C-alpha cells in the first residue's frame, strides 16, 4: 500500500513510478497530497486511470513555490521523459515566448521556438497573459510591429502607438532607450512602470473614461505577472548544479538540482554520516566521475584546493554562493525540498516508537526479506533506513548457503546470524529496530539468533496478510490503523526489502539462462 502521508499540502510536480523505477506519469498540483490522493479514490471513472493506479509502485515529487512553476516544470519533464500515461502534454508544442528581435530597430514578437537571434522572455503558459504583456510593452514604449519598413507611417503612428522609425520619427539612440526600458520590464523590473500605469488609470477613472481605465488595469495585471519570477525555467545557454544539505543528528541529507540550459531536468538525494569536511568531500567524490557544470550554486564557498580541482575539470566553471536574488531563491527551494524529505519521517518514527513501546527513537532500522522461485535461487535482502530514509550504501544481499529447499524460517535465521555476527566482529553499530518480513516463525528464528549472540535488539515481524505486527513474547499480533504513520513507515521499509530481494533473485535466474 502506498503511503500518502509523506506528501505535503504544497504546490509541485509528482511522479508515479513502477516497480522498476520507470516513470509512468508526471503531473502538477497546487496541493500535491490532495491531487495524488484523488487517484486512489473509489470513484475513478476513467479506465485508463484505473489501469495506471494498479501499476503505481511508488510516488516521488518536487516542490515548487507556486502552481505556475509547477506547470512549467511539468511540461519540461514530460518532454524529457515522455511517460507512457502522459498523452496530453507529451506531444504538445512548447509554450510561447516573447522575442526581442536582433534588428537595427528591434521588434517584440511572439514565437514558439528559439531558433532566431535575439533576447527571449518566458515561456508563458497562458496565451492571454502573454498577449496582454506583449501588447502592453509594445504600446507603452511605442515599438514598431511591421516586418519591413513602410514608405510612410502607418495607423499605429497616427494613434500614438508607434514613433515611426520608418519615417525617422525617432532617432536610433532614442529608440534604443525605449527598447532597453522594454527589456527591463520583460525581465521583471516593472515596479516603476506599474506605478506610472496606476497613476494614469486613476486619472482616466476620475474622467469617467472607464474603458481606457479597464484596459490599463489589464496591462497592470499582466505586468504584475512578470514579477512572479519563474525560477524553474531560466533561459540561459548554460548548465547549473544547485546543491544544498541538511544536518539531522549525525546524518547529512543532501539534494542536488540539475538545470540544463535553463530547464530543471533532474534531482538527486543522498544521505551519509556526518564528519568533518563532509561537504567538500562529497563535492570532490561526486565530480571526480562526473562533468563539472558551468555554474555551481552552493550554500558556502569551498576551500581553495577544491575550487582549483573543479576548475581543472572545467576551467569555465563558476562557483556561486548567492546572498540574494534569483539564485538565492533556487538554493532555498532545494532546502525546502530537503526539509520535506527529512522532517515528515521523524514524525513517523515517533509514532512507531510509541506504538511499539521502544526505548528510543528508531533512527537506524534494518529489514530482512527472503526470496525464491519454487525453492530455487533462494536469496535474502537487508535494507537499511536512517531517520526513515533509505541508506542504500548499507544495503546487503545474501545467497542462502545452509540448505537448498523451501525453508523461509531457516533462511531467515541464516541471514540474521551472518549479518550481526559480522557487525559485532567489525564493531559496527547495531540497529535500533530489526524488521522481519514474515510471521511468527521467522520472528522466533531471528530472535533465537540474536539471543545466541547475546544481543537484545528490538525486533518485530510484519506479516503481509492483514499487515499484522508480531512482537516477541506477545500472545497476539498488533494491528494498527491502516493510516497509522508508524505502520506506513514499516510497510514502506518492508516493501523496499522485498523489491531488493526480488531484484537479486531475478538476476540469479537470468544468469542461469545464459549458456
């Protein structure tokens, strides 16, 4: 069962993935949790949607600051990934831009591609907003619209909407000043212009020229839309990595947003133990096997040696530690996504601690699962979760050695013994909670092994049928409410261990088929 409690009530883009982590569907929402929850409603009229829901194995998301950013990001990601169930946007045209042409007397025009030379602004998901902005800026600064110079001024000159550079009604220098002012407005520097428009609108209202005042109000609303900075899509001919981290206890959680030519195309999450100089070590290891981007946006400036290393891999790389402006907001957006990745899990851990009466918060959880096909290729998996988040560097997989028949109880005893005998020998930390995928038999076998090793690690078993939790020495299994945060957490961990074990089992079967 998919846990929806980790999805926040915030705008963003969500991803439905199948068991092989392939993207099935990408969508956007003003409220992510409500939108995703609607797919799992009993009243789902669309056959296509019912089929989609049956194939969903997990859900991921990227937070944005508003629905507009989510809409633009959704369009970019659909075009990049082309998910099977996204038919509406996948083949659609790209949102239109406003182009300031590269001509002696530049024009402002609407375009859908970026093949021409000049300065692009946008994209604009709403055609009406784009047209209002385009016409407003043209009219305010009296820019020409004709493709070719006419021999005499046109009607726009007569109604004072163009200065007629074709008839030398304005000098080239004055026209360039107007173009520069228009460019600043399209960049979002519109406060002064809006102030002037509001003053004019009030004057027309006092004169009872309401139609003109209404037109000015529409222009103001369109220009105010430009101030809604679109941080997700930024049209520069460069690529950027934006990296931020969050420290929780002895663990570091790090996220990387990759922006390629202005489009956010990927996010990556990492977690590792906290130690001195962890951020510099991460950057060094990460970029040792990857290309260094043109711009690297970080929360702090790396040490000189690391800067030299990055420069040696890409001499054009620019490391930026923003204090204000658009890049600062992008960095804050990465941190915002990190917070929603880490902190909701902590509440689930507290709920689990209370439900199981554990002595402390189960920050370090390990879960075991057995997988086989009719007794052949019996394998086991051990997945590790730290602070409720997968720690894939600690995942382990096992081939069963002690027997070659169907015996999940004996297999579980073997892998638990091998895991914790080695952990004790190497003096590695032991978990705060062990989860066994199975019932009372598997639990008793694992518990017997731990006692033989003189370890009193809290341990439970989660049975698939009825999602019952078996506890040591408890006469009856514990049943939590289906929506209980603690149950959602251990169910997700169990499902991950099952996926990991099945993947290894499938790999061994495929090797057997190769002659």
